[in-house]
């Protein structure tokens, strides 16, 4: 782990714990926590060997549809079943998932302090009565699962915002590290589809906000505020992971060409600008905003302008649709969203 990666990890840990001791502006906390999480996840995604599985164009096209089906299903579950029952089942699910994610996030740091054979010798466990089902793990992974189990138990029993955020950040880092886009074209398709998904479910229906408020699971980061009526600001994990895997693709592209973070810097800056704009608009309208409405044009647009400016459209978009086509589609989507934002402007500031 290089010095800047170590510094980012320490800064993220410090920022996560800071609200326990000092008052932290929630808007600043949202921006820096999300950006640091993306930064850490991107550098962890750089592997010496290429990923064995990547997301294809077809997967990217189906992703918003699958996401919509899942979101609507959760909305109906909360509407027709007991909220406590649904959240109890989800808590059990995320308890197991949280141990796996947090253990995997902590493992690289823990391995440095353990004997070498603890990291290499595999233990094979055979499930009773189902001998064909086996699980392989190392002693290091067992050690890493101890803090993971502690935080999951803390979250399950107390639902404390800090336990929620630690698990949520772990999910984000693992998502960015493990998910891999096959190309910039796939990334543009995925982000464009989720761009529409986010706008539709936030602006045109109460589903997204309703599920986010009812869903008592670490699917969002919580940032304490001084407002008793609204004790926490929220940021969905999808607003970190989905753009994050595109930013990670830009970093791996730079590494593969031996360049020093040229496109990564553009993509990361685009993410930061989009997130800041989200916070500004949210505070202006005093209403929930679909973060991808601002983040997607920022991330894709900054990378597109960078490659066009440097005359590198061909290497960046090899085996993909030309970048101007992606920009055209994004502009059409932005125009649609802009018209709806204008209706908000008229509603809050009548002429």
C-alpha cells in the first residue's frame, strides 16, 4: 500500500469517527466521505491480473430494470407487510453479508501483522449432509472476521449510525474493488440507464424516498446533523458504488497504459463536482435529489472532454460507441431532467 493510499484510508477512518467527538458539517462530511470511499475503492481495484469476470453491455442494459424491480418489490413489501418483519429479515441477511464485506475490507491491513503461513494455508470446510458444498478460507480471514462480527452484532442490536456507516463503507469499497466494467461503452450504458432510473424513482414517484426511509439496513450512509427534526443526512450506497466503478475503470486504463492517473483525475474530479452540485441543489430546494442526475454527467462528461481535448478518442473508446454518441444521449437525458427541475424552481420561487 502506497503512502497516498494509506493516507486516504486513515483520513476516511478519521472522518467516519469524527462526529462522535466534534460537530462536523453534514454537507462537508457527505462530500469527503463519499470521495474518500471512491478513492480507496478505486486503488484497491487495481490488480496485477485482469478480473476474471466483467460486466457486459447486456448486463449494463438490464441493470436499471432489475434495480427497478427490486425497488418496487421492497416498496410493496413495506406497504403490505409489517415493517418490523421485513427489517428483521433484512437485518439477518445483512448481518452475514456485512461480516463478509468488512472482513474482506480489513484483510489486507491485518495480513501484514500475521505469520505468512496464516495467509497462505487453506482450510477446507465441508458442510454436513451436503459434502459437495465446501468453503475455503485461511486463518487470516478468520481473524479478520472477528471485528466484522462485532460491528455486525452492534448494528443488529443498536442500529447505531456509526456501525451502519462502517458496514456501508465496507460494502462500497468491496463493490468498487470487485465489480469491473468491460469497457467505457459499458460504463456509459450503465450510468445512462441508472441516470434515468434515479430521476424517475425520485422525481416522479414516492418509491425511492419511501424505501430509503423505511429500509432499516446499511444501504445508505448516515451523517449526523444538528436538526432535531431531521437528525441525519443520507447518501445511498449506489451513489458511491455505481459511479465509483466507472472511476475505477479510468484508473485501470491509466495503469494499463503506464500513464499517471490522467483519466482517473478527470473522472474523480467529475464525481466530486457532481456530488457538490447535488448538495447545493438539495439545500436550495430543501428536497431529496437523485444524486446520479448530477454525478453521471460529471463523471462521463469530464472523461469525454478530456479524451476529446487530447485527441485520444480511439484508444479510450476502442470497441465502444463513439464518445459523441454517449454525450448526445446524456444531453437528451439532462434536458429531460432539467425541465422537471425547472418545475421545482417555479413551485418554490413563483414569479
